[in-house]
C-alpha cells in the first residue's frame, strides 16, 4: 500500500523515535549502518556504528561463531521463507530481529532490553518516515481534540483497511466497548497526566475483537499527541487460559483428600495444599511455611530413606514408603509417595510429596497378623487339648479292661471322670469363644445374685470350690442392663479362676465380689487371697492358652475369653496381684440403666 509521507513533520518523527520501546538500526541495501536510535546506545556505544555492518551488530550479541553463521545464513536468504521477520532469542526474553523494508533497506532491532539512555537523533526526515511506517507497533497521531491526524502502516494492517479510513475520526471510535462516560474520563485523565497506558478491547473491521495494549503520550509537535498500539491478544488469552488452568489445578490441589507438598531438591517446601497445612501447621508445628525444610516436621527414619534415594530423584525415579507420627501419644501412620518432576531437558524441577493417612489400614494389618497367629495357635493347642483327655480316657479304659481289683478300677474311673470334665470345660470355653465373636449383644436386666448363684452351681464339682467363701459386697437392688450370657461368662471364668488358685495353706480362702457405680461406668472387683501371680506373668495373663501356674489344668482360654467378652461389651479389664498374697481383677463396663440405651 503506497503511503504519502511528506506531510509528517520531522519533529513528529523524532518524537516517535524517542518513544519507541525497541532499539533500532537502519541498514542500507549492503547491510551497512545508516542510523541508530537512542535505545541501541544503551548496549552499543555511538562510535560503534560508523562503517559497521549487520555482521558486526549480530556478532556483538551472538559470540558463538556457529550460532552466528546460522543466523546470518538465514538472514541472507529470501525473507519470505522466514516470515516477515527473522528473530533469534539471545537470552530468555531478549530477541534480535531483522526485517527487509522497501527501497532495499533493512531494519535491525533488539527487543526485551531495558534502561536505555537517550542520544541525539541521527535521522533525516525521509529516514524517520521510513521507520514510522515499517515498525511493528501501530502508531496514531492525533490532536488535542482527539482527532486522528495520521496512522502508520501497522494500524492499517491491524484494522485491515487503508489510512484514509482513520484520518479525521475521533480516537475513541477505536474503543467501541467504552461508554461515553468512560471515554470522557479517559480523555480528561490523559490531558491531565500527559499519558495513558492500559489494556483495551478493540473491535476490528471484521467485528473481531482483539486485546490491544495502548500507550498515549500528550503535548508534542505543536500540540499533537502520540498513541502506540500493540496487539497482545494471543499472549493475553494465553495468560488468561494459564490463570484459569492454574486456578483449576490449585482447586484440585487444595481439594485433594491427601496431604501434598512440593519440594525442591534439598527437601525445602515450595508450596503445599490445605491438607498438608492442616497436618503440619495444626498438628505438628506452629512454625511452618514455604522455604522450610520438611525434616523439621518428619522423623529421621523417613529422612534417611529420602536422602538415600536422592540421586534417583534426578533420574526420575519415585520413592514409596511409610512412617508414623505421634500426636499426643496417638500414633498415626502415613504412606508417603515422592514423585520427581523433570522438565523437557531432564532437569529436576521439584519433588511432589503426597501423604495418606493409613492408620486404619495398619491397625487392620496388625489385627490380621494377630488373628492369624492366634488362629494358628488355637488350632494347634485346641487339637492338643482335645486329644489329651481323650487319650487319657482311652488309656484308663484299657487299664480297667485288664484290672481285677475293684478299688483300683474305682480309682481309674475317677481319673476318667476328671479327664472328661476337663474336656467338657475346654469345649465350653470354645463355645463361649465362638458365641462371643458371632452373636450380637442383647441387653437385658441383670440380677447379679442370680448370675453368681448359677455360676457357683456350674462350678460346684471343681476342686477347692467348696473351700472358697464368696463374699458379696454390692446393692442387690442395683439397676443394671447388659448382655446376660456374656456377663455370665465373665462371672463364671473369674469365679473358676479363684477356685483353681485358692491357697490351701491359708486357714480361710475367700473371693470378694464388689460392684459399684462410678459416673457412667459399672465397676466390678473380684478380690481373692489365693496363691497370687508372679510379676513376670502379669502382662501375659490374658493371652491365648497362657497358664500362669504349673499346677493349672485349665485350657488357658478362660482369661483370654473373659477379656474378649469384656471388650465386646465396650469395657476393660486389668489385674493386680501380689505373689502368695492374692489377686484382684477389675472389670469396667459402660453403665446402662435402661433396656433401650
């Protein structure tokens, strides 16, 4: 498109040159320097340009010979093969640019440099005109009434129309989205501050909206004003999309049910989500934030694992492990997954640490291990304890078959009855164990005297049962509701225990049963003056198949089942004992005073 340039005054072109953001160099058809604007002198001294060529200019910015040859070989080829401009990134955000313009001239400029110093312009009027129409930025010149006096070629290209369409129009006709009030305010501010700068939404000729960065400068060249427009639609929309993506990522990041921290290669915190904040700030330490080392909050065993794996993070290899934290003596287990993030060059950008509370899983695993161990022990011991009395009965039966002495036969029969009673007691223990694990808790009103009497009747044939005096210390009118069958198991097992381990050497053996209410609990105490328990056995007393005495002929399940039943009822049991003085069992149950509670 041919342009009439003669009416543009030299002082206007000088002002354009002063306000251009990029340093410019004008070259002739032989790529020799004709002129350089003020901005370029910030990086190159003025005397540098005399007689210099594009090779000297580029070599100043590109020291590497191989890269220099690549750039120049592209520059000397047909520019149509490279688009309107050949560019090369010198360093992040800084580019050198090269463009053919009419009359065999070229423009060379650098974009991204800052803090340029000013020098006197060296151009004549025609050279200013050439730059006015060849620079990328769209430039408007308008008077104090806002009427457009002239535009450069870039404005015409932006609006896809010719220069005459702009001359004589108000500059705010380019801002169709602005109301009259907005336009008036912008104009008043512009005249007051002598400048305006902002991002505006422009409507182009084909009704396409573009986001334009607009810079206005007031009062130069006889009262005229300068406006520079730069189309930033792509970068604006990209930035907007990036912010939206970042917002979505941040939302997902903070909404995760896991605790997530991003770490640098020294395990310092880059950022964290709400879950991690809740874990570390609220539960581990009040002194928590970005830049701090995670080793201030996590245990040494976890640190040693991460440090040992550190070189593998740089190779892109993840680490999965687990550790526990103590919160007021409450141990919480966490599964930790550390995943390195590498860029396109394979360099480590950050490490993502994801934590997941696995306390419930760990608890279940430990419970399963315990259950499997107990099951193995149970099968082995049960088969042994079932067979032992049967083999004893079988052996005694064989002896009776060949024995003629009635007195001896009577003795054998007594031993057989004892073995059968032992077998019956063991089977009863197995039945109670099975019932406790399978049946639901059934709440009924409890008569403690009745339950104690029934337990004593069931145990009347035990050795030493008649020698132990039962002392009842509780209110018979005490109102209490519980599972009657399970409570019977507790009473019978603790009574049986007192009978088995009564001390024959004492003049009188007793078992005191005390029942009291304490706030929301019912306390049952079983105190005897039997042989007592050695201290080293106390912690093992409620284990499956444990027998505290060599004289014990029980199954070793009684106290184990008692503990299981108590816990099924939501209670607890513990024991105190002094060897050769006596033993006390303490049972604590939730107090229930109504069937429906």
